[in-house]
C-alpha cells in the first residue's frame, strides 16, 4: 500500500465510523500487513474519540459555539488523530497482536516494536529540547545493550537518567571535577566498595526539602552505571515488583516511588514526563 493510499484510508476512517466493517474484513485476511494496517486504523478511531472527549471536557464553554466552529474542531480532531496513529510502541502494536490472536487462534508474526505504551498526557506535549535529544542519542547504544541483558526498556533507563542528571547538565562529579558517570543518583551504601563521589544534595524528610551531604557511587563509564542500575532493579528484593512492570510507564514510575527509590513526593510524575520525552524522541527517529 502506498503512503498516499494509506493516509487517504486513515482520513476516511477518522471521518466515518462505518468504515469499521471494512476494517474487520481487512483484518480477517489474516496476513501480517493487513492486520497491521487495520490496527493502525482502529487506533486512529480511538485517538479521534479521545481527542474529542478531552476538548469537550476542557475547552467547550458554550459562549462561542457555532456550527462552523464545531466543523473546524471536528476536522482538527480528525487530522490530529491521523498524525498521532501508528507511532512506534503505540497502541496499534498492541491492537495488532490481539487481532492476530483473535482471528487465527495462534501467534501470527505481526511487525512490532517494544511493547511500551506511554500514557497520553495531552495533545499539546512540549517538543523535546536539543539537550534532551543529545543526551538520549549519546547514551542510546549503551542503554540498548543493557536492555538486551536485563529486560528493562532503554527508554525507561534513559528517561530516568535524564531526570536524575538534568539531561546531562547536573551530573554528579568527583572532588577534582571529573565525572562520576553516575546517571541514576545511586548512593554508595549496601557494602559498595568502588569509587565514591561526595556531594551536597536535596533530600525530602517528612515532605520537607533539606540539603544534606551524601556519598554516591562512581563508575569508570556510563555503561557501567546503566548496568549497575539494572542489577539493582532486577536483583534487589526491594524492586522485585517494579522489575515486572515494564509494560507501563505509569506502573513503573509509581512502583519505583512506592519502593522508596527517591524521597521526592512528586518523583513518579516527574519521572513519567522524562520517560515520555524519551519515547517521543525514539519515535521521531523511526
């Protein structure tokens, strides 16, 4: 199917819910390409309804309503739903897998990517900054290698590393100013026998921010830091439940906060935004 034909079909679907019958017939062909196309179009329908619901719940006042305005808003919803569909790691991947299983009763090799579904926070998400893009690109290969051995999505690790280091602007440094390569703010406790960086940091005690001096682990490379983080999450009983929640950004970040990874009471929400930014950057490169 050509790009123009696929875009035309998506627009037709977003504008006409009756196209669902055609989708069911298409998915029933039981081929990987047909299932994938159908899944993308189902996602387009879903995204349109979601955007419409969000707009009506937050923007509609009744003061400026008019038939012309409603038509313009509906056309905008349609266009946005098409643009937001078919992203790597998005809803269409999950729909495709479920369609394949329901139609054939067995596994069908549907083209797929990492099964990570990021929650949609808003349709006006900020564009990632240059520093965020550079940080993710710099550590992407090392994170991908650690993902292969640990099962932790690279986007989760890169997002958390970006949050902990201010996307590389606030890395923990040694006394002589050299980098500690500590991307995750892991402290030098629990029998750590390696190098140590001692700095002043912010801790929350009973919800109140306080400055304290703390010792942090130091590594020979950033990949060593990524691997140590992966060992901590996958081998420590403290994070046993978290390590099983790699299919959801929200479950992962909430689990880390509940397990006491950080003392910041807003850690989960801040970390979710950082991971979603990383996912956005990854999708933009595909």
